[in-house]
C-alpha cells in the first residue's frame, strides 16, 4: 500500500493519504465505493475536508486544431471536520453515485482507451492538496451492452473510442463532454457509409443512442454526415431482438438523404442537432442478456488495443496531471 504525503513542503507536518476503490468495474449511474486511508504525521492536524473528484481525459477542437486535457465532471465530499493525531491511522469508507453519463472504459473486460480517474483532495490547516489519483474502470449498462453486442453480431468492427468536449443539441446531455465510439461498417453497409459513430447518453430511465454515419458520396454527389437518435429503456435489455432492432436503426440512418450537420460542430462547444426517431420497441421480444464472454465487438477491441498500452497511458495521464497541479 502506497501512501502519498500531503502538504509536507508548507510546514504542516507530513500526513499521508491513500484511496482504495472497491474491486470490479463500476456501472454508469451506479455506486462507486471504497476507502480513504489517512495516516498522521509527526504532529496532529485538523482535517477540514476530504473530497473526491471524477476526472476524464477529453479532446477538444478549436481554431488551432485539437488538444487534450483533464476535465473534472463530478465532485463529492466524503469526510472532514476531525483531528488526525500524531501517527494516527484512520479509515473513511465511502459510497457515491456515478453520473449516468459516465463514459464506458471497457467492453467485455477489454479496455477501450478511455482514461478516467478518481482524485482525492484533502484540506489540512487551511491548505488543500490533491493527494491521490486512482484509475476508474466503468463497464456498459446492460442495455448499452446489448446495443454494442448487436452491432458486433451484425458485422460492425470497433475502431476507437474517445471523449469529445462539447454538447449534442436536441438531447438530454448533462456532462460537458460525450463519448464517441467509432465503428467500421458491416459489409452490407460498406457501400453506403465509411464509418458509424455511436454515443450513449444514459439516464435513470434508459439511454439515448445517437448514431452518426459518415456517408459516402456518389458519382454526382459528395459525402456527408447523417445523424439520428433513438431512445431505449433499461428494461428493454432482455426484452428485444436487438439484432433486428439495431439493424433497423442503421437502415434508417443510411437511408437518410438529409445531412444534419458536421462532426466539427461538436468540438467548439456548440449544440449539434439530431433527428429524433423516438422510441423503438417493436422487436419480437427474443433478445437476451449478453454474457461477458460473448463474441461481437470484443473481437475488435482485443485486436485494436493492448491492455499494457492503456495502462501506460493512464500512468502518463496521472503523471501529467500531478505536474500541472
């Protein structure tokens, strides 16, 4: 167990902190639990505040191009208002709710390349120190996993995933950024689109599914983007024939003749309108929950990402973030 010293450089002793998250991947909208472990230094100190920050590495588009940075997307207070004695050890358990739109970092146990972290902030004797930073792993909600599995079964392949700063107009988006999962088209759609981009915007009742198709141009027309939105309920995860459902979405998207805007609008923080296709719950009810080891997009994830590389990226992110602080 590695404790990080706090505030030693400013003459308040050297208390230390270590935050331990409970094992396993969390769910969007679900609890994030763990323990904050404090160890007193050479002198007793007053601990005024202990907080947790959820942070994400996010890409932003601007006039100069693209850049990456850390965005804090939620804060919690988990303790404070007590005296930490000399060399005293104290454990503070916590359980806090993740935002429903928390990005997914893994699929079937395979990392997607999304970097999230939990940072612990401790205020001692009027000074604040961002004392500990831990990686956060999040798996899809059952209804999100059902959509992803159906895409894999239909022949779509995983290319990449990232977090984009900005908002998608016409949706219920709450966070200042959104996750975008880029998919290679299934063979039956390769003539019509070069790429499909997928965004989930979950809520307590279900999830909005935003689809964007990079449509190919024809002999006498140029390519363009088409967007559409569907709304699914959490209880639909085991109630629909998802292959049929999702195939219908893709057909509707690729048959759109109107372009609803361009991807570039997202990165400047502007609203990006989408066509609302409403609720689609007409499947024959033959769907079933997707097992963790099922085939589908997981094959693309394994082929496109190496776990060690993602671990290195997380380490670099934490190191860069500490230097900025």
